[in-house]
C-alpha cells in the first residue's frame, strides 16, 4: 500500500510520526545543562533522535517531566536509522524519600484512621 505513495508523502508520514512521539513522551535525559527528549527507554539503554543528540558518554540523569527517575552511566552509542541508541553500564533508580538508617518492617501501617470524634 505504501509503495505507491510519492516520496514527499512518505517523508511527511515519518515527520508526523516523529512529532507525535516527541509530544507524547515526557521522558528526557539530562547531560549537565543540556536536555534531550527520549524516544524509547528499556532496561539496558535508551534512544533519542539522531539529529538532536550528540555522542553522550558518562553520567546522565533520566527524568519523567520534573521528577527524576534514574541515574545512569552511558558507555556506548550507535546510530540506527533516524535514532541514536545508547547503552548503559549501570542504571540506578532514584528514591523519592530520605534514606532510612533503620530497617522498615513489611507490615508497618500505611496511615492512621481518625475516629468519629476527631
């Protein structure tokens, strides 16, 4: 079906697909002061638009909007089509609370219910 379409129309489809991925994804990678929007994220790496990204190496942070999700060490990259694919040496989730210096039991109460007199 797509073989009969002109090249300009096919390029338009690809650009629209790329723009929709950019709008729908809130995931981004921060390298110092520079920010790059992610196209895909998996357990051993991520990908960004090839035209937007330089060859990243080293320590980066991955965010979902304003919330930091991971810290990662990027060791290698390659270009596959219109995206640049990066691989992690390690990726660590960032906790959203303070570190505890004691063991938290699994059966601890999640919250307290107030009585009818309060």
